[in-house]
C-alpha cells in the first residue's frame, strides 16, 4: 500500500515552523473519537491538519511545534502503552513509538498535559492554534493560558497574541507534493475499479444499495479503510438530487443511475462521478444530455493549467452547457444573455469543481485579494459539470424530465496543463455501453 513517507511529515513541520513568528508555539489536537450511538464508536479518522503534520493515527493526542526549542522542536502528547486497554482496543504507539516511529523529538503522556503544556507556552509571544474548530480544546487552551496568567505576579509571561493556524497550514496543503500525488493516484485507481465494477454489475431489479455494495467491496479489496464521503447511488429521478444518499430505490430499465463515490487512501480522497443507463443503453435524450455534459468537461480540462485562474474551467462549462441547452430547445434565447442572466442555473446549479486532497472538499481559498486564485503546479481539483432536469419541470417536454447527469474526474495541475488521475473509468457513451454489454454477455 502506498503511504506518505515519514521524511515528508518532517519536511512539512519544518516548512510550517519556517513561516511561524520567532518565539512562537503551535498547538494542534487530534480528532476526538465520535460516538455513533450509546457506546458504539464510528471508525476513527484522524483530523486532516493533525494527520498532515504528524501521520499519527491515534486519538487523545496533541501536537506541539516550538521553533528553535533546544530540546527538540516537535513534541507529541499521546496515550501511554496499556496492556489491558490494548487487549480491547488495539496497540498504541506510546511515548517510545511516538519518537521512534513518528519522528517526535519529545513525547509525554497525554494525562500529563495540564502539568507540562503551560510551561511550554509560558514565555512564547504567539500561540498558533486551530481556533474555532474544536471548542472543547479551545477551552482547555484558555485554561492553560490562565494558569500562566495567574503566575504573572511571579514573573510568568503569558503569550500576547493568538493566531489561527489554518491560514498557514491550509495554504501548504493546497500544493500537493509528488508523494501526495502518488497516494491520490492510488485512491483514484481503486475508485475507478469500483465504478467499473458497479457498471458491470448493474441490472434492472437490483437496488441502489446493491451497487453501493459493489463499490464498498472494491474499496476494501484495494486497501481503502473507508469511502472518502457518503457514496451517492442515485437512479432515475434521484439523479436530480445533488446530495442524494438514501441509496435504497429500485433500478429500472429506462433509467439512468448516477454514482458519485470515491475511497480514501492514507487520508487522501478521490472523488469520481459517472452516469450510466440501467439497461446498458442510453436513450436518445439521455445520450444528448450526457454528451453535452461530457463536452463541457472536456472544455474545462483545457482551461486548467498554470497561470489560468480558478474560475476559467467553470466558465467554460457554463458556456458549453448553455449553448447546448439552447440547441436542444431546453433554453430559449441568445447564449451570452442567458449566461449573463444565469438561466443555466435551472439545470446546472453547482460549480464545476472544488479543491481535492485530504478532505474531499479540501482546504484553500478560491479567491485571493478578491480575485480568483491563479492555478499553480501541484494544485488538485475535481472537474464535475452536470445537468439536472427536475422531474416536475413543466418548462420542458416530458421526454427530458427526470434526467440527471454528472461526470466528475480528479486532476492535478502540471507544468503544461493537468493530469487526469481518474481516467480508469470509461466515460464516452460508446465505451460505457460496450463495457456493460460485455459484462452481460459474460454473465449469460
């Protein structure tokens, strides 16, 4: 299985500390364990920022960075080894493992944090933290600051400035290294196989969850612990619901099924959408809409390159979709005027994509100083135009109603344009129909 190498985590910490003010400290907590119900826990998933800097997979941990500290700049508070708890919950790294396996310069038991951390903060001018994202931890942090303040008459120096860590950290996360792209390629490869498997398995009479099961099987078989987000398997009119997640309707001949799903590898997401016919054959109307969405996606790819701005790809999809809807008779009017009046939003109401990385809707500003961000090498994003014709849309002929199509791929900006990571799933009408026909022949 492909992982982010240990040396990369060290490089990230050094790069962050190089941007921090002198005589400052950064403090970041691990994700809390989430309770599903009563005493049942959700599968644990580390906080993305914490993971980005440490690779440490356990809860009940706090990461501390102190640029220039003589005794070591990277300190990790984590759970101690505990034979009885490990029998129930699995092995822990402990303080030795934190240093040996995860590169900490120093490690302390998490139970000692109240005694140790105020002493580390004391005398530092600035505290960087994930303010606002973890209210409980924010309270603890203020308690530690108040401990220092209470000793001010004895000469203790509390910090005089608090700064959100995310503006430094999230800008770093926006640029993917070669190692990150390698992991994202692997997540994309496994997800692509899952989509192919779902297409091959599709038959009328199955349910949406039948295809979701095929996705989950392929994710786990490929080594992914979990989907990167709740899988969308939307058949028929459900394909017009953007974040549909019931996944329990019957698959019927004549309907399309839209699958938006991707797995996560080493906390890096992939995000793919394909729309295909339950019967294995697109109707004339389905094909017309599908090919329009595909053409708009191709137009977007051409607008993703260094020095082009974030919104150019979206603008390209809007122009192609609007012109195509006019040609099909679904919109009436002059293309430029329809675009200016946002008439296309009745059919295409979302943007053409989003940043992608450790979070499926990854961190990073889309605008800088009020202007669209200029794309640079290493930025990763999705390209996902769509057309959704509501089942109750009385402004269009009945034959169009209830058709929802989205096509989504993941790309990384390269020196000369972009690399499509998710090319392993067919997406032309001919290729999808051929794949599904071959699967049916084989099954027969």
